[in-house]
C-alpha cells in the first residue's frame, strides 16, 4: 500500500504529460512516419494549371537549353517562374541533362535530394530510358503527392497525377524539407516520443 501511494504522483504526472503530448500532436502541422522522416501536411506550390509558355510545341529549344514539350523543359519553367531560380541545363556548373541525371547533378551542385516530398520540389525518377521529372504541386497527408508534368500520359502535353510519395525522389532548389516536429520532453523511456502508459492488476 505504501509503495503504491508513493508511485501514484509519478504516474499521475506521466498520464497528465501524455494527455498534453497527445493534444499537442493533434495540432502539429506535419507528421512523422516510422522512419522519422518529416512528411508535411497538405500544402501547395501555386495554381495547378498549364501555364507552360511553350504548350503545343514539340520542337525547338527553350531558353533553359531543353527541348520544348519535354518534362525537363516544363520543370525548368516552373523553377524559374514559381521559385524565381535562374535554373538552366548548366545550373551551378552542373549538367542537368536528361531527367535520369538530375538527382546526381543536384547532389554535385550541393542541393538536397531526399525521399521526403515537399510542395515546390522537383519529383525525379531514373525509371525508363531517360527518367522523368515533375513538379510537386501538393503533398497530401495520406502519403500521396499531386504532381504536374509534361510528356507523360500525353506526348509533349500537360497532365497531373496523384501518386504515392514513394514513386519519386525529391530535389529541393532552395526549399529544403521541413524538419520533423519537436517531440515533448515527457517520455517514459527517454526517446522523446509519446508513450502509452497503462496499469495492470499489480
């Protein structure tokens, strides 16, 4: 009886802290998956619209040294127009050639390449003969992303898709991924993650 009486204040503190932590977690703006990777809540990176200045064109070279109507040309336009980044095929002295080389060129240029999506990032994959890049228009809280792209379902044309975030890696041009939200200090095992506390018959 005496031992139980001494323990109750400590248990009460943990339960109160747990309740506060759970309440706090309901209002955070992001979520953390099992790999402790930040997954931002729904956000956008401008209107989802085909504002590409060379739509309908499939020949010739754009001002960023890409062929018009290609996925690389569309994303180069987005980086210049939406982020104000002076991106070209030779950005920061690196050759951003076909889409399947963008991740390697980005790393050499000192950019962040991550598995964590963010609105306004470039979605990139090496799949296919030349790879593919797209614009991340929105990151959804259910683990999917809305992308805008050219030359995927429609040859030299615009399209959108909602796909699992794991479909791509992500290149950040001046907008690194959001950090994981801070975790409350009150934790039974000290890992700073909320713990479930229960009392058995003993």
